[in-house]
């Protein structure tokens, strides 16, 4: 057993595989113990490969169809993710608007109602508003398209 | 994704080679068939369509190597747990069982799956150290050393075999 590497080892193995020897490489292989060992291992491996009984190649159709199916599912999932984001965007915008209003210290519904129809409307407390928005968001989330399960890809 | 005609040609060309490679790594025919099919499937899902043929081959080998490594890890964990449950000492690799009459197939089985993979890729497939590094996911400099150790070990088993045969 030889406890070192040789820089020509790859080239020697390549030459042994192809059966095409360069003269200098051949003379090196005859004197270098590392390369001689590499040739021996290569020859043993080669004899194993040539004697191996490989089963008949299965039809690639099934693998191909499975690959197609996986690709369709991936596209479908991506489309659903995009629509899910689009669906939840208004809810997020509403939530941000609400926080902004509360931060300003003005109840938004009472101001909006006064300006649109000109009548005073009792103001709504922030707690009530938060509850209403939270319930709306939960409902939107529960019925978002990305949460619906389908048995077959739709794309 | 690769087109069907190209995939069929690639499959026909690579199936026997990949099967041999995986068979040497797992030594179980049913498992080997599963791993090969899974490798092609993952290849179809993940490989960019513009890869050249040589790159496709490396990519496929990389996928297969990862599948085999993962399965090996699962088996080792399972084995350790079973040993723990049964109160037995963990069983070592059957290196002590070798002796005379060892052939190359058995000698290969005595290497670790990682070593088998390196030896196969270097001496059967003829990959360069850099390509092997990419396939097995280690540095090229490490491949050099790891391959040397694997080759040394395999050569050692083969020498024992030779001595055993001469004694017989």
C-alpha cells in the first residue's frame, strides 16, 4: 500500500481507460508505485463493471410523466401563492390604514361619514374597529385561494 | 425542463451506468432500483434545460450520491436505535470477516459508501478530481486525499485476496 498521491494519477487512469498511452506517461506509470496501484484498482474495477449483470432498462415513460406531474404541481403552487398574496394585500392595507388612524388619534369612520353625507355619526372606539378588522382578516385568510386544497393541478 | 426526446436518449444512455454506480453503493437491488428512479425524477424536476450532456451526467451523479447518502444516514440512525432498544453493542463493519478468496465486489463492500463513490467516479467513470468534488460536495484538495485513502484501502483488500488465493 502506498501512502501518497501522484500528480499524474488522473492522467494515468485516463490513459488506462482509453488504452491510449503516451510514452512518457507509460514510463512514469511503470516506475511510480502510486500510479501502478491506481492502474491495478482501475483494472479490478473495470473487470467488475464488465462482468456485472445489469437489469433491462425500464420504460422512461413513467419517470417522464411523474416529472411532468411534479412540474405542473409546482407551477400550480406558485400561481396559488401569488394569488394568495394578491388576496391578502387589501386586508394588510386596511390594517395599516387603521393603525395609522389610531396613531393620529382620529376615529376614521366618523370623519368619513361626516364628510360624505354631512350628518354627524357617533364615533367608533379603536377597540371595536380593531375587532372588526381582525375578524375580516381572519375570514379573508380562511377563504384565501392558497388554503384551498385541490386533488389535481389546475395549471 | 428537458424535452422528452432528449430525456429518453439521456435515460437510455445513463440508466445502466447509474444503476451500476448505485448498486455498488447500496448493495440491495430493490433499493438500488428505487434510488435510480428517484434520481432520474429529481433530475427532471431540478436540472436546468440548457445543461450540456456532460453537465447533465455530473448533475445526475450528484443527485444519486445525495440520495444514497441520505438513505445511508437514515439506515445508520435506525440501526443505532434498534441496537439501543435491543441492548446490543453496535455492530462494527464486517472488516474482520474478510480473508481469503475476496473478490473486488466484496472488497468494495468493505469500503464506506463515500469511499465507494469516490473510487467508482474516479476509476470507472474517469472523472477528474474537480468534477468528483462537485458531485460529492467536498473540496477538490480533499478529494485527492480521500481518494488516496480509498484506493489504498481497496488495494489492501485486493492484496489480501491475492495472498489468500496464492495460499489456496
